C-alpha cells in the first residue's frame, strides 16, 4: 500500500499509538454461526464481515455479471468535512454508518434520508453490527455502544481501557470486539455485561470473526488468535512476521488473514497450522473476502484473486487495494494508488472490468452489497448505486 494512502487512512491521533488505521476496523455457509434463520437467505450486510464471516453475499441475486454495467447513482448523503473510516452496515432497509463527527447515523437505504443519529464523545471509526433490533459500534472515546436500531436510543455502553477502532461481530447473543488496550472483549449483547476479556500483547484493531464456537482475531503483537467463544480460553495462536491489523475471514475450516509483513496466510481453523501463504509484498491491512473457493485480497494498487485451497494466483487487477466485497460473481473494490478515487466492479472469475465510477474523493472504508445496491463511502459521504 502506498505511503500516501496509508497516511490518509491512518488520519486520527490516538491516545497510545499515534496515527492508526481504522477503515478496518468490517449467510448461507455451512457450519458458520449466523444471525439468520436456518434455510432462509437474508440479503443484508449487517456487519463488517457479513454474518458469514467472509465479506461475501451469496444471497444477492439482483446485481450480477450481466447487469452491473448498468449501475447508476441512486443517492448520496454528505456529512461534516471529516472522513468516514467506518464501513456501512445494511439491515432491514436501513444503512448504518459511523463518522469522525462523533455520530452514528441511520439512513433510509432507499433514499439516503437520515432517520436518526447518536452522538458519541469522539469519532466513530468502527463499522456497526446490527442484530436483533440493536446496533453495536465502537468509538474512539473508549466505549462500545448498543443502540436501538429503530430510534438510535442508547441501550447500554461498555467502557474499555482505550480507543475502540475494531468492528464488532455478533453471534449467539454475544458481541465480540477488540480495543487498543490490548484486549478482546465478549459482552452480553442485551445488557453489555462483560462475559470475558482476553489480553494480547498489542493493540487489537482487527475485527473479530466468529465461527463454530471460536473467535479469530489479529493483534499488533504479530499474532493471530483463536479463542473459545464462550470462555475466552486460548485455543491456539500463530505468529506472523509483523502486526496483524487485518480482520480474518473464515471459510470451510480455514482462517484467511493478512499481516503487515506483506503476506496473506491461510491457517487451519482448528489447529492454527499454516496451510499456505502468499507474498503480496507491501504491508497488508485490508480484510480478505472469500467466495466460491476463491480468496480476494487488496493491497495498495492491486486486487488479487487466489485459489482458496492452495494460494495459487488466479488473477490480479492493477487497481483496488481495499477490502473487497463479493456478490453474485462480482468483486467490488476501490482505489488503486494515491491518485485513484475510482470504485470498480470486476468479474470475480476472471478479473475483467465490468463497471467503474469516479468518486468525488478517495474512499476510506470498504463497500457493502445488499438488495441490488452497492454502498461506498468516499471521505465524508455515503453513495448508493443501483440499477434504477
């Protein structure tokens, strides 16, 4: 990733570690915890990883390879002149987003109209998670907040020991989130009561992924951790060559995670044993996406598609260094290089360009795709693209 882009994205002065990156913070798969009823595919993108923990949407059937070229801007909503490091969450016809103006916003997914906002005491770089009528999000004021999804009313808050830039994952009535106080927290989703905390040796900006009763998360101490989701007990850890800011993706018994050492790792989800690694080169902080046996990862000015079982390179595209989103045969990504503000839709099988759109400014978070709409967040606005 270019020095200029990393500088833009790291943006905010932190209490402990100086400048830090926060765009990371963010359904129908077997053996993965999910918030949706069995047998029903809900076409939402309700948290950073999506509920399948893979940043892919197998429920999306409206947008696809054949018609994505027809995407047009539906609406945009501008905020104060501060960047949005938070990625959008989409659930039940509402878009939820955090802002550096200290607010969490709820927008009508059809029109972009503001439905409500909640003011925290500092910027919100965490990507919201929505479950069971509640919105969960972290803030740079050291708190995790739970809000009423319909009204924005505060239901509870939990104070950690430092900034919360990690994005929450919600599974089985528990909120899992990291903090720059070196801890991974498990909180009762209804009450905010602390269930357990696991202490690493570095800041936890990585957003946890939860699958099969295990929490997977990275730390600035160079490690990827697997923790028992009920107790927080350490199951295994794997040491990479540098800080792990990336948020893991979990699919078919494998954990995929990037490291600032420039490698993408595939680890056995049960044991932590390395299955393979792919040397991307530049430090990597984006979160991988997994769909149909392929892992997609962005770095600086490139998007890579790798065979999930072996790490073999299938194709690469010379733009698109952000955490991608994949849906219905299309990979969505953005912004290769410091001067490029373009969002791209690529054929997920071949890497061929299907559609692109020049944004008014650089994007600082990751896209979401739900119900035939693509949502992106260039600097201080949310833009929705649809077929009409």
